[in-house]
């Protein structure tokens, strides 16, 4: 019989833990729960969801990240503007048939994530 696993944290490799913790803490309204020399664990991204965590690594990110966060907001354009003010950037816009659209943004280290309107 297999034992089901649960996602405890989404770990993000980064070059500057403090920059990433400040950025994502502000974007997602998270707080630091535990800090170790090369790791920071933040609060859960939702009541039952995983924590967001950061691991300091020496090498830069190469290429597109293979896992990303999808964020929703009642006002995605205001959220995008807030992200840019915090040091993030706008990467591209997408729109599909049926009125589905999203904005691809990047955090200060270039990790991409998407923002769409809450449904």
C-alpha cells in the first residue's frame, strides 16, 4: 500500500534570499516562519496550501523555470503594477478565445509567474 504525499513547501532556488523574501512576502502577504543560513520558509500560500520557501544557490537561473505560480486577483492590472513597483517586470500578455487572459510577470530574479482575474 502506498502512502500519499503532501506538498509541504514550494522551494524556489535564488541568488538573493532576502530580495526574494521581501518581494514575495509583499506580493502574497506572507511572513517568514523559519530562517536558516541558506533557506527561508514563509507562511502558507493558502489555508491548506503549501508554504513558499527560498533556497540560496550560487549559480544563476538558466532558461525558463519549469514550475511557476498562477496568481489570481480581482484587479490583475493593479497587482501587475504593484509587482513592477516592487522590482518585478511584465513579460507578456496572453488572450485565448472565450475571454480568458493572463499576464506573465517576472520576479526580481527573472522567475516567471502568471496573473489572471479571479473567477
